[in-house]
C-alpha cells in the first residue's frame, strides 16, 4: 500500500528592515538625477538617452507591491552603493542563508509538533545559493541538530514546489521519515537596484515546511498531499548569469547580466496560460475541478498575473480569500512567496477542504501541489 504524505508545519522568517516604494524611488531617482547631470553633455549632444525616474504609483499599479522586507537597508538606500551590505562571515559562523533557513525551520518544526532530531532529510532550495559547497542544507542540518542527509537544489521560484515532490516521494519509498524543506530567499543580493524595470520587484524572506507520512502526523494543522506535478521548459526570459565562471572573463565579470534580468512582458504572456492550464490539468488527473478548490496559494510575482491565473481557472475573478496575495507587504520573495501565502492563509480551511500550492517562474518551471486539509 502506498504511503500518504502531508505538510504538517510551516514557518516564515522575515528580516525586520522594511523599504517602502517611496524610500526605494527616493534613492533610485536621486541616482538617476546624478547620472543625468554627470552625462549632461552627452545627453545634450544626443549621444545617450537620459535615464528615467521610477515612481511608487507605477510600482504599485504594475505589481501590487507596496514595500519589501530586506536583510540590509543601508546599502540599498545609499546611492553610491545600491547593493546590500552583507559583511563576509568566518567559516565557523552561521552563513546568511543558513540563518534565514534555521529561523524559518524552528517555526515550522514547532507548528508540526516536532523537534530537529526527528528530521532525517533536509532540502534547501532557492533561486540563489550563496555558495556551492559544502551544501548550505548541511549547515542547516548541523545548526539545527537534525539527522540523516541534506542537500541544496535550485529551480528559480519553483524551488518552492520541486523539493516538496522530492521529499514526498522519499517519504513514500521509506528513504526518509521526516523531511524539512527550506527556502532561504535572500533575493536582494541578486537584484540590479539601478535597473528601473526591475528594481522594485524583490524582497527577502525565508520559509520552511515539515513533510511527514500521513500516518505519523502529530500536528492539528496538517494538509495531506493528494498529488504533485512538475514541469520545466527552457527559456532565457528570466535569467541571471552570475556564477563561478564569471571571474574567468574579467572584461564581463560585472556586466548587468550577472544579476537578475527579465523580459517582464514576455514572462507575463508566456506564464499565465502555462500555469493556469497546468493547474487545471493536474486537478483533472485527481478527479477535481478548479471550482472544488477552496484556496489557491499561488506564486507571488505580480498581482495582475495572479489575478489572471486564478480568473482563467475559475472562469471569474477570484476573491481575495480564494487566491490570497501577500505581495503588498513582502514583494516577490521568489520561492518563498507561495509558501508565505500558504503559511499565513490556511488556518480557516476546514477538514476536507482542497487547496493548490503553485509556483511558477524562471526556467520556465511550474510546480503544482494539491492538498487536502486533514
Ligand atoms: N517607474 C515608472 N515607470 C516605469 C517603470 C518604473 N519603475 N518601469 C517601467 N515603467 C514604464 C515603462 O517605461 C513603460 O512606459 P512607456 O511605454 O511610456 O515606456 C510602462 O511603464 C510599461 O512598462 P512595462 O515594462 O511594459 O511594464 P509592465 O506593465 O509589463 O510591468 C512588470 C512590468 C515587470 C511588473 C510585469 O511585466 C511583470 O510582472 N511581469 C511578470 C514578471 C515576473 O513574474 N517575473 C518573475 C520573476 S521571478
């Protein structure tokens, strides 16, 4: 008989610093004015275009974002820097992403009624990993005091759902008995804060989920995993070429394409139909219709995008309860976004209610997890 699995606890860590759209644009626009003054002659001669200012009104209208939590605020609001200040830490100190993960994991374990020694599998997944080895997941395992094995993986924003399938499969086959999935998204490090098109998009947060066999659940707050479905389709429309080979070409080492960049409009057009069809198809394979779903915890990249995905699924606009948004407060936190939505907005579901957790983003990658409240 196949073993059922369940999400038995979730946790969110958010840094205390907040940057509002107004503060963000104040710095960005001061930098734009200074650059335009510096290049006044070339602009007057028609050799280069003046840079354009950003606006809080545009940001909120285009994305639904009002503010973002950030690990460091000082560096981001310094026009000579516009990059977070993150001092290097010695090897015997917890790394930044480990800290994000451990903070979120402790909350998720408490919610699941578990202690770290119960955990025998840790998957750490994120759109950015601060180093390649030793795996940050192993550092999390060490600082928490967990057992078993741990490793990192990276699937852009779908780092939310891909490890849920891996963990669930490992539990089903008996290769693990209690899994922890963590998403330490320190996204402010990969942003180009001088790019008007994207400087407002991201925020920092860490999330964690505990996943266990359904027959071992201790939490009163658990969701059975009815099904998981993943897909990927290569596209460069969301891309970041930052990596260990950058220093091998010093001329291009610090080019803008070594940070996050995207074709926002293309992403919007490609991903909305892809994600809505994918969720509908996944539900169908489980004998369900979108109308059977009480809650959609969708990836949080853009308000208009989420509203359209939900509308395509339901054939009408979703209510804020059916497809909650957390973008206004957190901005896009990459893979942490759909998990934050789940973590904040699940208490009111009743036993038997169906929910869909769905991530979509760079890759392209999409993951859908269908859940039923236990
Ligand atoms: N401030 C003021 N105006 C701005 C601006 C800013 N920061 N950035 C762009 N604009 C202007 C543009 O110049 C353009 O005006 P113009 O036509 O007069 O030149 C107008 O706003 C529209 O620009 P556009 O880039 O087409 O905006 P958009 O409506 O597509 O919104 C995104 C941009 C990024 C919010 C949107 O495309 C998006 O969210 N796409 C999906 C991205 C996504 O989910 N990525 C996943 C990341 S994990």
